[in-house]
């Protein structure tokens, strides 16, 4: 319990110190007294906390937020697009380089490895020095590497491998950066819809990438794939240099503070300059090691379950081209590419619907929580100020954050498991092609709903490390996906599509208790972490 200063209210500082969303109704900016708390994320000053007490979460309007999220999501799309657009050209590249298909597949493996680990390198810099500068560095790396790949000599296989590593290092990190941007500008009660748009890139990218890659390689050659990526990433880079403002809250607060460095300022002002709401710069966060996030039990529970479901979802996606070609031999390569759009369409619909439901659930639980706080304060003002007055309700163990985010998970999981089992048997028994296509629509819907719910939760838990926690999630998901894909063909040959996806469905159900445990016990983990 914090000591109480005379004639002033003591407000406990949560771990997510830069994410102040509200204060007790009895607290005003003039009587806020902050107890200094040192941790990995810095020290919060009295002046800044008082300023945050009267400020809204962000100065950006709803329309400006959507534009920023769209720009971040467009950058995040480059990661899965760069990985999957290359797949249809593997055979052609092997012929040109005089190598076996297995050797060219090694360029895909190396990309997946760096796709998993590169965000862990870039994310801490983004959480410390700002989103904008790291966006520029990553996209520049991606753009330059694509130029190299488009021009690589066919007698330099080693250079092809090396450039694919740099391509992954630049493109993959944009996913974590875009997530950090959303945490910076969006209150938890509105993050669901924004995260829905952002998450379309990692889901839709694997669906549209092979289609685009197949068309380009068939008509313009395999090098055109990398020229396309170079132009795409170059345009996004140019737009970011011109208009993307810095959003990191430890640099610009709610967005009203002028960034200290010229590289953190857009060439074209994103919004009209106004009077800063806070006269003090928010304290800088220290550079943190994202690997330390794995020491928290709730993080391991969330990421492990989420990665298992993602691996199965990715396993379904990667089998579409192989199983459809065997089961429906009348399909051309272009037709198979279009078949990927069924799952992508389901993901689009699911991200929109789940985003609205996540925002609605958060607001509902927040209203109940605030009503209970108000009643408790009316009964005993002093007790309420000492025990309940947490500036950020998410960090209060009494706030049912985990239930607000995960209460629909089991319903989505049942839908997901039923879909993948139905997909396996429909392909094995050669059902009409409309059957597996319809099933993949609902697979995309239910899968992305599970991913977004858990992604929202980890972003809520670590708002000042939005990029780092997303990088940790990416490491788990990519590792699990790569492991499953490595053995999937062996399982399909041994069991057939039907029993293979029954097995995958059972694995998802076996791991569900991890998510359930987090929903029931997550508040205790938060409370313990806040006391450290």
C-alpha cells in the first residue's frame, strides 16, 4: 500500500505507465500525487501523470486513426506477401539457377527463419526510439534487397540466399511495428476494429500472394516478382516518409507533443499543429529485451495456444494447392490461386465482426467496472482512493480484462475445429469443390477471430511494448507454423487428409485449457507483475 500525502490523492502507477486512460472521478490534475515507480519501462514524473489525468488518449481523430492504421497495415502486408508471392516461381528459379527444387526451397526456409527472429531485433528499437524511423529503416532494407534479388546473377546461388535473409529482415518486422502503432493511438475500447484491419495482412497475404506471383512469373518471368515488391515497398516507404507522424507515447505523448528529432517528423504535417495538452515530455522508456516477456506465465499461456491454432490454420492454407490439384485435376494454376480467396474472404469478414465484438465486450466490462468503483468510492472515499484508484483499469486485478477478450474463444475454436475436420474429409471423399471452398471461408472467419482476440489481450497487457510483444507472438507463430509444415506431408501420406485434420483438430482442443486458464487466472498474473 502506498503512503498517503496530506491533502492529496495517491494514485498507484501501473506497469504500463504511459498508457493512462482514466482516473478516479474524485481525482483532478491538481491533486494527483504520483508515487515514483522504477522498472524496465522507466520512471513516471508527477507533472506528466497530472497532465495525462486530464488528456484524452490520443489527439488524432477517428478518421486520422483509420488512415494511420491503414498505412501501418499496408506496410505489414509486405511481410506475408514477400514470403508467399515467391512460391509459384520456385520451379522456374531452380531451372534458371541450375539447382534442384530442394535447394531453392532452402531460400524459403531461410526466409521463414529470419521472418521469425528479425522482429525480435527491430521491435525494442521501435519501443525506445520511435515507430517512424524503424519503419523507414525496415522498408528501405526490404526495397533494396528486392532490387538485388531482381538483378542477382544466376551463377550466384549464395547471393540469392543472402538477399532473401535481408528481405525477410526488412519486411517481417513491419508486422510488429504496425501493432505498436495501434497501441500508441487507440484506446483499448477501440483496438478491436483497428486490429481487425491490421491482421488482414498476415492472413490475406498468403492467399493473394501466390495468385499475384503466378501471374507475374507466367507472363513476365520470375524477376518481375521482385520488381513488383520493390515498387510496392518503395511506394509505401515514400508515403511513410512524407506523412507518417511519430506515435510512440514516450516521445509524443498523446500525439500533441513535437518529436525531438527531425527524423521523427513527417515532411508533410499529418495534422494541424495545436497547443500541446501536456507541457512535459513523457519519460523515455529503457531498451528492454523482448525475450524477457517469455518469463511471464500469462504470456506463455496466450502465445502457446495462439501459435498452435495458427500453425494448424497455416497448415490448411498450405495444403490447398496440393490437395485441390490432386482432387480436382481440371483446375488450372490460376484457378487454384483464386481458390485461396475463399479463406481470405472469410478472414476479412471475421476480422470486421470480431473487431466490433471485442470493442463492445471491452466497453461493457469497463462500464461495469467503473460502476463498481463508483459505488465503492461512495461508500468509502479514502479506501477507494487507496485500493481502487488505478489510472489504467486494465492493470487493476479487479478488472476482468481476460474475460473481456477471451470469453468467445471456445465458441470460435469449436467452429474452427469443425471446419478443418470437414475440410479434410470433403477433400478425401472428393466432394463438390463448393464444399471445401465454403468450409475454408468459415475457417478463415473463426481462425482470425481467435488470433485477434489473443493479440488484443497481449497488447493490452504490455501497451508500452506493443512492438516487442507482437514480435514475441510472431516468433511463436512462425516457429510453430514452420514445424507443422515440415512434417505435414509425412502425416498426410500416412493418414490421408481426413484423419490428418482430425488429428490437427484434436491438438487444438488439447491446448485450449491454456487459453481457459489465462481467462480465469490472468488477473492474478497481472496483480503479481504489478507488485514487482
